[in-house]
C-alpha cells in the first residue's frame, strides 16, 4: 500500500521559481471529500490529521478572510 501512497520526490519538490496553479473548484472538491471521510472516522488522532489536511488544502487558494466569510454564511443559514 505504501507504493500507492508514495510521491515522486521530483514532483513533490517544487522549487521557489516554479508555480502550480490550483483551482478553487479542485480545492473545494478535495475539502468536501475529506470532510466526508472525517464524518465517518471515530479515532480522534485520525480526525486531527484530517482536520489539519483540510486546513492546509483550504489555504492553498483561500485566506483567513475567506474562511471567516464562509463561517459567517454557515452561521446565518443555521439561524
């Protein structure tokens, strides 16, 4: 299984001069998928890792202000 998860180090190590464009649609899909997995996990340790992954992936295209706006929208919908 570790072979399936291994990443080619040349692909993973982007130099400072290189830039990978990541779309917000892709980030949204990945975050949604991870949140779905998170909802099914019982282990607090795994939940913590998934939450950290979600946060790291989210910040690839969104900033703190975006997060606050999304949280405000969620609170407004709940009210």
